[in-house]
C-alpha cells in the first residue's frame, strides 16, 4: 500500500510539472508571435490544453508565466555551484551562473525577444533573480563568505546577469551574450577583490558585530544574524514593502508628478537614495508594482463574492460585486490609508490612465463581475452600457477618495464609515444603471 501511494504521488508531481512546462512553453510561443499585451490567460491555457483554473494553480499572473522561476531552478543553480572546484568564490559563482544560462538558453532567448517589444516588463526581472539568492548565499556561506560580504557578492553577480541580458540582442547569437557576461563579470571582479580576500568574520562576532554596534551603526541593529541563509531575500522583501507603502502615501498626499524616486527612498528610510531604482526601476515601474499589489487583494475579494453570487439575476447583487471589493479592501487597510486617493489620480491623469488599464490585464474576476452585471442590463445598448460603466467606476473611486481623506483615526469608526459608504454607493450605482436612456434630442 505504501509503495502504491508513493508511486501515485510521484506520478501526480510529474503530471503537475509537465502541465507547468506546457503552460510556460505556450506562453513563450504566444508572446513571441503576438506580443505580450495581445495574449490573454485564456489563450495560454487553451494552447497548453488545460483549463483557466489550472493556469492559476501554477501562476498568479500572466507575467508570472513568463518570469516566475520553475520550482527546480534554484536547486539547479545550487547543484551547479556544488560542482564548482577552486578556492575563488567569485570565479566559481560566475562559472556556475554561465552554466545555468547555457542550459536555459532557449527560454532566456525567448524572454529577451519578448522584452524587446515590451521593455516595461523588465521590472519583473529583479524579483525573479531574487529567487536564486538564497541558494547563492548558502553556498557562499559554505565557502567562508557570509553576512554583508556574501550579499554584496551575490547581488553583484545577479546584476551582471541582468544587465548583460538587457544589453543583449538575441539575434546576434548566444556567443554575444556570454561575451557581455564575461565583460560584466570582469568589471565587477575588481569590486569583489576586497570581499574575496577579507577574513571571513561573522558580522555578530566579537570584532565585526560589536564594533558596529558600538559605533551606532543602523546595519548592526537592523540586520542581526546577516549570515543566516535567506536573510538577504527576506530583507529585500521588507525593503520593497516599505518603499511601496511610502510611495503610495507620498503620491496620494502630494501628487504622483510632484514626488521623485529620491524623495521616496529618503522617506522610506533608505540610506541609498537610488533604492527605488534598484528594487523597482522607474517611477512608472513603482506605480505598476503598487497597482499590482492592490489588484491582487481586490481579486481575492471579488473571487469570494463571485462564489457567493453564483448566477444571480439581480442587478443589485452584481453592483455589490463592483463596489464591495474596493470598500472592503480600503477598510482592511485601516486608517490612515492612501490607495483610494492614488487610484483617483491614476483614473484622472491622462498620462496615468493606461496604468489603470494595465492593472486589469490579469484581473479575471473583475471581468467576470462586469459580464454578470451586463447580463442584467439587456435593454441598454452596448455603447451606453460601457459609458455607464465608466460613470460607475468614476463615482466609486472618487467617492472613496473623498471618504479616505476624512477617515476617522479610530479603527471601529473607520470600518463603520466604509460600511456606510459601501451601502450608499450600491444604492447610487444601481440607480445609475437603471436610469432610463434619454435621447439627446429629448434633452435639447
């Protein structure tokens, strides 16, 4: 019985891996042929011969199908590192990374060709690279390189890979990629000399950690036990979250165009004023990350409401599915919050409107809600229905932005305020959709 169960689990795991591989390959092929923006999640699932639900079992977003590392890739890098001989960690690390890229060259080439047509997708490269950092840090620790020195070496190596990749023209062939890598690794090698030759002391040792604490170093207090495997990944995630929240507040309070990346970095308590650029890229990339973060939360609420709604024929039920995700999410954020005011800017500013549309590319539950609502409005002409959709979204977002600005500090009072706002909005939006269609001539 045990043997049979084990074999069943092995088969199931193999089937899951194969489905993921098919989805990844279908996504790469479709993105190359038609462009990223023109391909939907349904297109990818159909090409892979699986359901939409199966897609979301493997990837959270459409971009994930292109960039999310496969489950075994970090282990593959770890294995290549373990096979490296020699005493120079930097040289061994660069050889292992080149060996990994050689093995994944087909996927790497496809990604670069897709990015050539949609360069803004490059913001996903950094989170994908961080997936490998834990393996690299663990291996460096075994080689006697730990703490900040290990993180510096790992970060430099991954930056070399990313920048070489972005500078590479895949039409020039694989050899040119590795020439770029060699050039980048050589330039970085000078910067790693001190790291490679310095004594391998732990930052919390009697000399390193105590000295830093005595000097009042922020790093000594913020980064204890820096040598712990995965510490760099966790720290990077915390820094990204702090930057996102700070940017959201500053954008809401002062306006997107009045705030610089430098101001965001400083307000987020980052000693490096280029922290936003390192973690996200441009201001547009930072805004994309904020929108994606909230879209994920909104989609979870929509999914729950959709399950409860079923195939309801009642317009009010579908209007609730439009309103409640936004008001519930804002209520969950607590007081103060800033996202409604930022969303109002994104909706209003011509230069930011495309960002709002991009944020809905991977929001299948949003489109399911719209479809359910439209089924309840067969008498409205399609063009008028779309205009009322725009009116409803404007009413929702700007009403919530105004409410957010005057939100009470008390948590219970804030939740009650959002509950009352939701009820008022459902009434108003339902009335907006039910209003009769009056001809222009009748108005004149």
